[in-house]
C-alpha cells in the first residue's frame, strides 16, 4: 500500500507525537500536531529559546546512513544549540523534503527521532512534509530535514557567545575530534581498526547533545557555544562576540582513547578543526571553578579546562611546554 502525504504524517509523526504528549515533562504545550499552528504557553519569568538546523543529504550526511541514526542526529544537533544557550528543551517542529515515501525508511527515522525526544521528554508539535525534486520537476531531489527546537530559559539567564571576560577559564565538555576521525575513514583519508572505527563512528552518527550540562552552567558560565564546525572556529565566535582573545594549550584538549592512539598531527587536525562533535566550549571565572566542576559532576559530564581568556583578540595556541603552535586550519564553511 502506498503512503499518502497525510497517511505518512499521521503514522510516523503525528501518532508517535500524540503518544509522547503525556510523557513530555512540561505543561507549556497547549496544542500539538494537527491544526494550522501549535500553541505553546511559556512559563512566567521565562524566555523562549529557538533554534533551527538543517541536514541535507550529501552535504551533512551520507545517503547510506541508517535512517534511525539520522532521526537521532537531526534532533541532536538542534538540542545541542539549546544546550549551548543553557535552555531547557520543550518541543520541536520538523520540516521534511523527501524524494519518495519509503515505509521502512520512515519507520526507522521516526524511531530514532522519537527515542531521543523521549530521553529529553519533549515532543514534536508540527512541521511540513513535501516531495523533494530537482528543478526539472521530475528527478528525485535530496532528503532535506529542518528541525526547529523551542526551549525555555529564565529571563536574562541564557548563555550567550558574548560574555567571556579576561581571566576566565576556557572549558570543553567530553572529548573532541572523534567525529572527524570517523569522517576521515569514510573519505579514505586514513584507515582505522575495526574496533576504533566503530567507536568514533558512533560519535559521528549519534552525537550526544550536552543539554543537562548547559542548564547546569546557567549563572556560572560567562559564555558558551557548541562545537559544530570545529574547536578553533567555534571558539573564535566566542572571542569575536566577546571582544577578547584566548590562550589555549592544544595538548590539553580532551581526546578519547581511540584519538590518543593516532599521530600527533592527526590528533591536532581532528581536535582543533574537526566538526560535528557537539560538545560545549564555555568560559567561566576562576572564582567559580569549584561550582563549575560540581555542575559538571552532577550532570555526569566530563569537562576539561584547556586555557584562558586574555586581553586583545588573538587566539594563541601552545603546546605543553609553552611553545607556540602555528595553525592554518580553516573551520568549516559551506561556501568557502
Ligand atoms: P498546512 O497546509 O497548514 O501547511 P499541512 O497540511 O502541511 O498544514 O499539515 C497538517 C498538520 O500536520 C499540521 O498540524 C502540521 O504541523 C503537521 N505536519 C505536517 N508535516 C509534519 C511533520 N513532518 N512532522 C510533524 N507534523 C507535521
Ligand atoms: Mg504545510
């Protein structure tokens, strides 16, 4: 039996969203999927945090990727933006352009998407579904996914890129570069052992958004950003918006066991310039270092201090011995 547009929406998106409604841990949601708009009622004294990220087949993911992992990742990269603002996720919308309606693909995609939504006790409140075609109006177009997440944050408490102060420590959650290490294998840049590849591939295909850490850092971190385009490029956004510089120990950047077995030059390429990690970079004053450590411990998130904010605008990289490291790693730019 072929799927109609509305049959598809109902079966794979509206019905699971309705089932999840009661599990959603917030009563902000007044009306979900099915009408012309969804209705949200933010709590008094709170602001809504809203962010959109798109995933395009061939650009952000390989056509061969498992659809349930894609469902996970499409939502995870959006939740990561809420995490970087210290916002608590409430709900999300999903825009989809698909070349065809394949039941097994939709089943898996929906399952991966709703599994992560369930973990964060949020649900899908609406979206749009269309067919993806080339400009000739006949040939199949790529899969395009666009999710908008909506979160809430106490008024004035959102973590921004602009608050870093001279003397603040610079911290990173989790570990950096594994997604880039996996991508290199897909691109035939290098070859990893089967076990190593399996581990880093999971980091690339199923990233963990650091939502609990982001919320716990409210009132402690002076700035934050999530690492989507690479450590150096994303840290640079904080420096630019905060009008400060940073001194970073490249050897202090947190690395997985798998990463530590790689050559130093490959470690640097992956940790400094690798995208798709979805860890948080944040800054916090030295006086709050203990509370920052406690917040990280409470949320079960490893964090590492990798350097500090300095006056000026330079991003100074050095090694363990204090020797300057010259880098020319570009951060990811879609139009470069
Ligand atoms: P409209 O014509 O007003 O754009 P649609 O017919 O596109 O509405 O959608 C009908 C309902 O289904 C709306 O409530 C919309 O939010 C929802 N919807 C459509 N596509 C999706 C999707 N991919 N995920 C969740 N809800 C969707
Ligand atoms: Mg519509």
